[in-house]
């Protein structure tokens, strides 16, 4: 890091200004994505909420404006489970460049049965990984047009204990919801690290960075009605857990730093400082199975085939 950064520690409540920049947050209408969008809006940037639910996106935008004076926020209809709709969604952005996209939106199912997207892909893998994989393809020209575009992928602790089954990526033979979710997040992270390797190999100015929220609970999250409401009783009961984990507002901090920190580099991973579960954001090492280039290359080829993308060195 530069000497300036070392003498001025990162302050989650004093973010660097980003006037003139444009950020897209998928799933920016709820959860971690909402707080990422709210915090980015406080920098003066234009923040676009990518959401498949227009009413929820409108409510989130109104909430952000009520908490951030002068917030410049708008919504973009975006359904990651419908691959054929993504190019039109990107065209509807109506911008000549994109400074960062935050790949945050996701589906997490707790119980069987196995479900599929309209394209016939397993729902969690199809939305969490393939949807973002395809979206990146269409956003590539806009990201390349920015002085220093970034792709920030939101990973998960659930990926730590999982391994990809490259012969059953869509859990057709072995569907267990929690495992399938963890593998979909691992696929996202593996893609993000591979994307940065390919971007570096082609001399691109775009960076691909991974961030994860650690342990982030609704019950420790400040209310943002109607987007999210935490009762006093829920917060009180969650206080013991607050020793180890945090709310989704704090869970957004590593993601926001990955977007804004001028010293963040491609291929890095950012997470909470305390055991990777809570606290201020810091850089942390990625586990070997997340960055395995051989696995990532096979995942990349399979993903290109599934979404109909050019399997070349990068997205063009």
C-alpha cells in the first residue's frame, strides 16, 4: 500500500468521494446489497439498484434517499435467472461507462425440491453464478470504458467447506440445498479470481475483486422500513451473537471497500477483520480451492458453454 494509505487508515464512516462515478449493485434492494448501495450513495456516486422486483427497488431507493441527503439512486430491472434478458437490461442502463458492478444478488434455498431457472439451470447455480457470469460479459465494454473499472463479487463463508463437482455443476445427481448454495457461491468466487487472471493477461485496466460479509444477521441490522425492520426484542435477543457476528450494514463494509479503496488490487479478497466474521474490512488470503486455476479453467469453459459466451481469454 502507498504511504498515504498507511498513514490514513480506512474509515468505514468516512468514505472517499466518488462523484461522477456510476456503480451497479445487483440485488441492491435488500440485505447486504441494500447497505452496499446506501453506503456507496453517500459518496456522491450514481448508484443503480439491479432488481427483478420493481416495487422493492422503488422502496429501497426511497429509503436510501431518506438516509442519504442528495443521493443519486435509480433502479434497473434485472433478472439474473433469465439469461436472455441480460443484454437488454445492460442496454437499458443508458450510460457510456460503468465504474464498478457489485455481483451481490443471490438465491438461497433451505429445502428441496430442486428448482430450475427458465433456461433450465439449477436455480442457485443458474442465478448466483451463471447469471453474474453472463452479466459480466455484457457489461465488459462499459467497465473497460471506465478509467479503472471493477467487478466486485460477493462471496460467502458457505464456500469454505465446499468443493466444486465439475461433473455435476448443477446438482442434477446430488441435490442438497445448503451444499448446492455453497457450491454456487464457490463457483462465483472461482470465476472472480479466474476473471482477474484473464484480465491481467490481456492488459485490461478492469480489476476483479472478491469480498465477503462474514457473519451478518438480520436481527443485528438497523431498521430500514419498509426494506427491513428489526424489532427491539429481536435486537435484544441477538446481543450475545453480536460478540461474534454483526448486522448486514457492517457486512457491507468489505464490499464497499473493495469498490472504493484505490489501493485494492485485482485478485484480492476482503472480509471482516475479526476472524473473518465481524469488524472493519481488511484484506485476507483466499483458500487454495477458491483460487485453483485448473478448476477455474474448467468452470470457465463449462460456464461459457451454458450461457453461450465466447470461451476466449476474457470477455470482449
